[in-house]
C-alpha cells in the first residue's frame, strides 16, 4: 500500500471516529439522572436531562439543559403516544418543589391527578428553558417588584422608573453571563418539545397545555403538526391575542357576569341587592382612602394599604380560584362594605402568598423568563393609546390594568418583538379540546372562542362556575380530559357537561 493511500485511509478512519464521537455528543440528547422526588409505593418514574442548543440556527451556540420527568403508565403495555404536560407562566416550574427539601410531585398532586391518564399512557413533564432546574435559570434577584402572569400587577405608576432600571440591570447581567435572551420564547419552547420527542424516539404525543402552556401547545401544533395526536388547551391563550390590550374590558366583563349571576339567583339577589352600585361605591371609597390590612404571611406579617384597585385584584383572585370561592364573592363584598375586613384579609393573604401583587416587597421567582417571553409576545405589542382609552372608559375596572406596568417597562428588556408570522392565528385539523372558566379574567373564554374559528376538528367547553385552569377546579373538566385523550374525538365527550351550572352562592367562609 502506498504512503498516499495509507494517509487517505488514516484520514477516513479519523473522520469516521470524529463523526461517531460528534454524534454521541450531539443534540438533542437525553441523559438519565436520579429522580429528585420519591414515587409513591407502586408507582414508577424516569427522570432525564434534555440537552439542546440555545440557538438552533448556530452550530456553535451554547448548550442548555432542561429537566424532564416521566411518570410511568400503570398498565403493562402503555400506548406509544404519551401525554406531555406544558406548564403556564411563562416561568412556572412544576418539577421544582415549592419549599427546600419538598417533593414537587406531591406539591402539584401529580400522581393522583394523572392516575386515570396513566392507566394507558406515560405522563411526561418538561421544564421550560430558563425556568427553575434548567441550565441556565433566568433569575432576576435584583428586580424588586413582584411580577406574575396570574396577577399581572406591578408597583404603582410612580415606581415605573425604578422597575425599568432594575429590569435593564437584570437583562444586562444575564446577557453578560452569555445568555441570549432572544432565544427564550415560545418558538424555541415548541422546538424543545420536538427535540424531546426525537430524543425519546416518539412518533406522536398528546399535548396538555394550561394557561401560557396553551400558547406553547398551539405553537407545537403549528410547527410540528405531524407530532401531535391530540391537544387539550385549558385556559386558552392564543398567539394572536395581545393580552394587555383588552385587560380593562375583560375585568369589567367578569364583574358584569357576577352581577348577572347573583341577580338571577333568588337567594343571592334577595340578600345582595344593588351589588354593582355597592361594590363600585366601595372601590371608589377605598381608592380615595386605602384601608391598612395586616396579612399574616408565612415569612412574617406584612401591612398592605388596600386601595380600591387591590380590593378588585383580591376579588379577581377569588374568581381565578373558581367554584366555592366565586360563590363567596357577594358575601366578601358585603362584609367589606360593612367594615368587617376579616374575609377580605383571608383572600388577600392567599393572593399575596401564592402570586403576590399586593405588597411592595418580594422579588419575582423567575422574572427573567417571564420578561423574555411576555415582553416579546405581549407587552411590547400593546397599542398605548387604545389601552389608555379603554382604561379611562371602564372607570373603576380600569384600576387593575393601571397596576400593570409591563407595557411601560418592557422596552428595558431589549428583546425584539415577536415576528408577524408568530402573531398569526394557529390553523389546525388536530383533534383539540378547549376548556374555559366563565370567571377566568386572565384567559377569558372569548379567546378560546376566537381560536376555535381556526381549528377544524375541535370543541370548546365553558364551565359557568369555574375560573382559571378548569382541570384543577372541577371534576367534570378532569373527566373530559381523560375521556378526550383516550378517544381523541371532540364530538365524543362524557355527559357531565350537561350539568354545567352557575355558581352556588354562599354567605359564609366555612367550608
């Protein structure tokens, strides 16, 4: 053999070895890791890390890692198309425990809530890029303002400059550390799902999206339609909706529903006549003269000056919780008007503990990821003049959107707005079930109705006595999800939807 041939042969072998090595280290890839939670007796789980590129357009882009948990099916021969849960927020971290040393699966009651689904299918939970347990985590410890998709409430308007400066500092710190903030968006998250399916060797999956997770799911349906067997969208947030534009009208709308439902109920109408006038008078009075309330929080007592806007925010929190809490709204309003602040304090404490938005202290949990997505896809797209007109036109109901500083502060985050193609409605023939709560002011039923126009094989169910995220609030909603995932036929649903009643009003805090 000549030296020339030997050299060529050596190079070929070397290149093949390099290619094999590169393939083994390629992306996307999954690696098993010990689970950070303990499955109950008789249950099994598999925990993974999914590695993908931060920027899929660059071969030299840094690698990022996402946590994945697979709650194994209980049957001996599970279906080949598992269920994939897409969480809300953006920034929710269902795989992270709420307290140090806690168990994330117990916190979210994941084992019990998925037991019917897992009779036939694995249930997969994927962490969002940039959220807790991912690498990197987009934290903003220096952003001294509570930011939450569920409340969308920031500090009063006089603190906008301070908030804007804090956002700019956080964005700069993350960028300096090597994070490409423009890659933390719904398009990238949708491709993360496709990469996970590829790495697991899955040909099809069933999507279960909740709140922001529905926007995530819709983008998967648009970008990777052949991957999706069926989709459940609970609390629908379509990509063509700019949430901050219509906030004032939405807030007024849910209170109009409350007034109508109470008036139509003989007992509520008799006990709480003139509910609209009484509540509007209360809000005007407390906006002019805030009442100090002491909230007994887990980390200590906090005094909050309850303005009219914050009272509305607390009542909206009750609507979000749904069911019994909606039924107590007239009672809580009446007690507050009479100077008994115990019921209002109870729910204000729950709001501040769970979401924030009332007190002026406490950093957000994953503010960086929230800003990266919501600024790009929502707040920077707002029509400022139209928003101002809507706030003024809605009187006291405009007090809640006034607390939302995101349209004023998001330019400090310095991410480009979502491209026009992403802001178009998602059109699909994938079997889809859309669920809404009539009292959901965060993702109102009208958004689901609007999205339904673009889905050829879908059905929308609106629950009259539920709020945000129906599956965790109502037994019928959970049954619908189980049944639909089994059959993937929106025309075939259980009969419980025929017993869809308005709220049952209660004049007590007792359970």
